[in-house]
C-alpha cells in the first residue's frame, strides 16, 4: 500500500502543477493582444489541461479511493479533506470552462480576475496537507 500512497502523492503533485500553471497561462492569455499569442496560448492550455492536469486528477482520485477503501479512514479530518477535493474538482472544471471560453474567443475576464483565481488551489493545497498530516 505504500506504493499506492507514493503514486497518489506523485499524481497529486502533477495535478496541482497544472492547477497552478493553467490559471497563470490564463493571466498572460487575457493580456495577449495579437492572434499569434492567442493561438499559442490555446495550444499550451489544451496540452496542459488534457495531457497533464486531467490524467493527474483522474489517477489521483482513483488511487485516493483505493487508499480510502484499503485503510478505511474516517473522521472529521477526512470529511473536510474530501470537501476540499470536491472543491478542487469544481475548480478543475472551471478551468475547463475558461479554456473553452478562450478557445472560442469568449473570455469575459481580465488578467486581474485570473490572478485571484490562481490563488484558490494554493489555499486548498494548504488545507489538504494540514488535514492529512495533522488530522485535527
């Protein structure tokens, strides 16, 4: 089970790398004015979302469920952690919505919005790690 836990953490890091970087790309994309930059950001965002973030998310969730079933964890800390994971899943889909908006040239947000949006996974990462390690 330690291998499962190790790979769960590895793929969680992969998922979070995308969750940190994609909104940063949105910041720069929202500031881009020329067509070449717009097209380049669309390609980068698509590859990051579908090639790194989504596989990382799916494998993280599968391995997390496996650990949950094997260890039978329970308690308030786990319920709060699962709530944070659910919020991450919603955030992931919000990123998909914004990715599609940029692709269709329908973005309605400024780079300032995306700078704030980019902070959400940081807060959730802190909460999840503290909940798992400290188990308050």
